[in-house]
């Protein structure tokens, strides 16, 4: 491959790596948000824990209904956290794959540069000797 093709491929791979890193950052932020929501729901469940009832049965029934809804929300939030963890893992793997691809292209660029330098040095060695002027403008 010529140098311009390798440069173009390197630009594309760099863009892909940046996008993969951005996706990974977004997935990590989403995981943090889902975890925070799960913690908030757990705090609400603890706050609505049964206490010695000094009020009527209607309040106790309402509290039980609210706790049931909170438990369902907590279960749903736990599932969202699991999905967010899977997305973070996939995004991390995609980021590592993009980094490997970019590293391969960088190695190809280095190899092409070394080969060009080697060719240039060999051409200089194989070049006919230049006639030396023994006397310049004296």
C-alpha cells in the first residue's frame, strides 16, 4: 500500500477509535445513572418500611401498595443495571478492538517508512560515485 492509502486508513481508524471511546464513556455514564437510580429506589423502599401502625388500615394498605410498586421498580432498575453493565462490556470490547485496528495501521505505516528509508539508503549505496573536483575556484 502506498503512503496516502495508509494515511487515509489511519484517519478512518482514528475516527473509529474516538467513536468507540465515546460510546464507552456514554455507556459508563448510563451505568452510573442506572446504579444511582437503583440506590435511590432502595432508599425509598427502606424509608417506607413498616412501622408500628398508629393509623388506620387504609394507610397501611396504601403503604403496602406503594412498597409493592417500589419493589417492582427496584426489580426493573436492577434489570436496567444488568443491561447497562452488558453495554459497558460490549463498548469496552469495541474500544479495545478499535485500538488494535489502529495499532495495526500504525505498525504498517512504520514498516512502510522503514522500507522507504532502507530503499533510499540502498539507492545511495548503489549510486555511481560522483566525480570529485580536486580544485575548486582557487
